[in-house]
């Protein structure tokens, strides 16, 4: 079963930025130096071919890949954030002057990833903005998609 991802436009200084076709949205907050990016992956099938890639296992895979392949980076599993009809698992990754907080949610054959990131002098803004990011995630929902024409 597939879903579309519903989300509000974030307020308080966020502007929509140009992005590629694989990105659902990209917002920037110039005052804080933050980027918020969302993407969705869907498998059009009556069955989920990768049921082991649920929310928490995707988060664990990101942590394992970070430790194995990204020298100098740390990666930690964070809390779960409940949203409208799903929940997200957060992973915080960082290295020197770059922080990325990624949220994973899976429902049926639809996976959403939403990240908050900043670099250099603004890297500390990710941690300062975690509560606002979690409030945004709580407004995200998955709506059953009509795949009859796919």
C-alpha cells in the first residue's frame, strides 16, 4: 500500500528553495543557517519487498553506514516522534562543523526521510532547533494514495 506525505509549510523564517526531482521539499532558514529537506521513496507493489527496512532498522542502517564509511562522523539513535498517523525515528550525525538530524518514517511501501542540517558557524542551530523540528514532524501525515493509475 502506498501513501502520499502531507505536510505544512514551516513558518517563522523558512523559505522554499529550488530542489531536484527526488526531493519532496527543501526549505531554508537564512537567519539560523538551517536547511530542512524531505524526500519520499515508494515501491509500487501489492506487497512490501523489504519489510525489514522499517523505521528503526533504517535508522540503525544509517548509523552503521556512518560508522563504517564516514571517517570522523558520529551517529546516534535519538527519540521517536509521534506524528499524525505514524511515528518518526531520529538519528543525529555530526562531524567537526556539520550536524544532520534525520527523521525516518515508514508506512506500507512508502518511506519518508526528513532532515534538518547546518554547517560551520550555524551547526549548533540544529541542536537548538530540535524541538521546533519535532513539532514540524508531528504535523506530517501519510494519506492513502490512489495507485490505480500507476
